[in-house]
């Protein structure tokens, strides 16, 4: 997991080719032009999902994990908290391979406040709880970059 400022994203190039592709796209694209839903970058190696949501109390938010992809969480507007816990500390509850989704139960070990200046990169071992209120409920416009691991 990497929690950093967007301006420092280049520092993480060289870790994997699909992550590099996603980072370069993120650095050079006009993210305001992303269409809602899936936006292609490099087929199934790297793409970005664009969506909006209202943040909620942590008790209502769900855990999500992935098997095939890592994520780069980027806020276009709003703010939220994202909780992260290592997979070994949680109990798996549901698996949907066709969606690359695994649900979990258990405690949040670390909270990361997210604004438009921050990025959070998570790998399959980094189970994350998104959409959580930070200070007050807000509308979040988000781009979640997916890179094959």
C-alpha cells in the first residue's frame, strides 16, 4: 500500500508495467473528461472506473478486496476516509471472481484521509473500506485506476 500526494506519483514508476501505464495516464490525462463507468487505458492490463457517491458512516461501508487488480484511488472532488487492513487480519465473507471482488469482515487497522491532492495505491493484500465520512458527509467524484498484478 502507498499513501502519497499526487504530485509525488512519479516516484512509484518501475514497480510494475501495468502500474506504470496507469500512473502515466493519471499524470497526463484530463481526468475531468473521463466518462462515468469504465474508461480504457490498456485493455485488461490497466483501465479506470469513474463514479460518484455520497460518503457514509463507517458502519455502513463495506470491505472490498481484489485478486487480479491493484487500485489507485484518486478523488476528483470531495473528501473521504479509506480504511485499510491486511487480508490476514480479516474474515472472507463473499467472493465474486467475475467482478474481481472479495468481501470481508473485521476491524480497520489504518485510516487514510483522502482529498483531491492524495492518492492511495492498494494491492490484493490491502483490503479497503471506501466511501467513509471524513468530517462531514460529502459527494465524492472519484477515479479508481485498476492495474493488473
